[in-house]
């Protein structure tokens, strides 16, 4: 499986500097590796807010939580190779 086979979602929030940092990093990586990146505002749905509100930004790979607060690039790259 390659990075292009995966869908990455960033659960974010307006005014969140960690979210902005994660988005910038993921956009660069998506250009390099070719995966699709979706952004979802944590406050757009009650279920998202209940699940992730205190941990944004949260990175999901194929709908499964990969990590939160900061992107660990080496770990992220390894996850996309599996």
C-alpha cells in the first residue's frame, strides 16, 4: 500500500495555532506523498466535539486516530507505508 491509497483527515478548530502548524505540515507532505487531505472543524458536529475537543488537532488515517497535538513525521510516514 502506498501513501496515495490513504485518506488523511485533520480535525481542527478555528484560531488553533497547533492546528495551523499541523495543516501546513500535512499539506507539504500531501504534495510530496500524494495522499488526500481533508479538514474537519471539531466544532461542526457534537460527536466530533465530544470525542476530540480537548485534543485538537487530531490526525486520522483512513478514519482511525493516528495522533494529536503535534505531527510526528517519521511515525506518520511509516503509517502511510502500511
